[in-house]
C-alpha cells in the first residue's frame, strides 16, 4: 500500500485516545494541535489522553492559547465545545492504562534521564500485541513489558555516528554526553527484543536520523546478530 493511501484512511474526527510517552518536544509538540484540528474537522465525541505530568496543565494552557479560535468556531460554525470532550489522565506509575472491547493498554516507566517520567506502552488486541519503547536507555522493565509480543518498536542509537552528530553544534560535548546517557544503542535494542522473545523488531526514532553514511542495512546489521526474528527499519506511514 502506498503511504499516502494509508494516511488517507486516518479520519481525525474518529480520534479516541492519545498516548504520550514523555515530555520532549519531538514527542508532544503536536499534542494539542492534533485535538484542535480533529475538532475543527468534525470531532464531536470524547477523547481520552494519557501521559505523564503535567499533561492536564498543558491541556489547560493550550485551550487558553487557542480560546479565540475555539470560541469563534463554536459561535460561527455551531461546533460543540472542545474542552468537555477531552479527558486527561496523568500517569505516575506502570500498570494497566485502559481497557475496552478492542484493546488492553499497559505501561511501564523507562529510564530517559533527565526526564523523570517516561513511559513505554504495550497494546494487546485480540490477535496482536505491539510494544512501543518511547525514549529510553536499555530497560529491564521494557524487556518484561515486551515478553512474547508480536512487535516491538524500539528507538535506536548508532553509537559510532554520535561524534559526527555532535560536531554540528556548538555544545558538542554536552550534547554527546546527553545522547549517550538516555538512548539505546541498536545492539541493545536487539538484546531487549531477544530477551523478550518478540517476533518482529521495528527500529525507530533513529539517532542520528539524517546521517547519510548510515544505511538501512547498517541499522539492520546492528540489530540482527543472534536475534532470530524479523528486523524492520521503520519509516513514516509504514504499515506492517
């Protein structure tokens, strides 16, 4: 299936749940905008959002920032108020997040310093189980969460390229230390997948993401080794 065809099947007014792993801008920058644009395009039903503190305060401030647009659309277009549709759930520890007739979602805290609360999520449906690591160092809690899963989507760091990445910025030494302290090498992602006994490892959130010297095959080779399952280099809009 072509990526644009997959995207065309995503209907924003049918949005029901949002899960935030942690509060870094590359993971939450469009949190509010997703809700606002879904509502602007026809959303009229409840949406539950899940993530670490201070998710509720972020939501209140977003509504305040966009109050003019929201009030205008309610008055001019007859839309239902947005704020009552959004139900925020702040997570502080691991366990079951939510459950309905289609899926059970559970989570664990992972280690992503200096962020104090970072979560990995597991989604168990009737015929499939998928685990998303979020951002983390190699995590025993994540390994336990992923036991027997069909798919593990795990962040991946290519350590030999960190010096090239850091060299592009003025704060190179600080950035290098930060990257190495809170991400998982592609080799360790493989070890997590292997220990958890997952069937498919999907590499994602590549660090660095834009180094032309790192090929897809290099990512795969780093993850393959003794792992017997399938290894996939994740791409935007990829369907598995």
